[in-house]
């Protein structure tokens, strides 16, 4: 009887591991006591055996930093295959979902911060125009490539925030920082958006 229960528990563990990979830690802690093999000395632990061996959510294994694909959001409009980034409505909804899920930030707060960076233009920050202009130029890809190959003053001229006679002398540095912080992770998740020609 106990042998059958152990086999069922092992099968359940294998199913969970296959479904959740590195996001499941086995045993009562992550210090190596009661690792994935389910061993635990039980000393000082007043939980029953089933509770001690139940999978528990944890941080990824050391040295690995997976960013899981966010769950599907019903509020994201369908992707337009002809438009850069799937079209403005698709991009904005998907990017906001990325900000919330992957960066663990509130999209409204991020957009407000971006608006403050461009307050002199008197317009809201053109997130889609900014992203579109960068990916049409081959994408940022990483810090070195982005700073070398993407002229942010030119990108700024394509955004709705641009106005003739602007006096933003540091616009290039500001936009590089913004892209690295809020858009680069999204670009890397969506390589289909980048113009590779």
C-alpha cells in the first residue's frame, strides 16, 4: 500500500516538474535540505510528510533568470501582420502587459514617467512611434549595438512628441535610457517585430 502511494507521489512530482521546470523547488527550503530528491531529515519541522514534500514556488535556480511568457490577456487586440509591432493597438496593449508581467511595474506609472520625460513637448510620450522607429532601424538588440547603430535624435524626429525648434540637447541620452529600461526587453521577446533587412 505504501509502495503504491510512493509511486503515485513520484509520478505527481514528475508531472509538476515537467509542467513548471525551474519554478518549483522541492522540499521545505532552497538551502539543499530536502532538494529535488525529496530527502529531508524532518528535524525541527512539525509539518506532516505530505506537506513537507509538496512542491513550493520559489525563485529560479542560481545562475538562471528565466522570464516566463506572460499568460494570455483577453484584452490584447489581434496582431496586424502587415503593421510594425502588430499595429499600434496590439503593441500598446501587449507592451503594457509586458511591463506589468515581466518588469513587475504598473503600466500607468511607467507611462506617466515617460510623459514627464517629454513634458516640454506638451504631448504624451509616443510609445508606439518610439518602438516602431527603433525596430524599423534593425532593433536595439543590446546596449552596444543600440548606441552604435540607432540615432535617437532621428528616432525622436519620427515620434509624435517631436516639434520643430525643440531644445532637448540631451534627447539622445534620454531616449537610449528609456529604451533600455522599458522597451529592450519587449523587443527581445518579439524578434518578429525587428526589420532585419
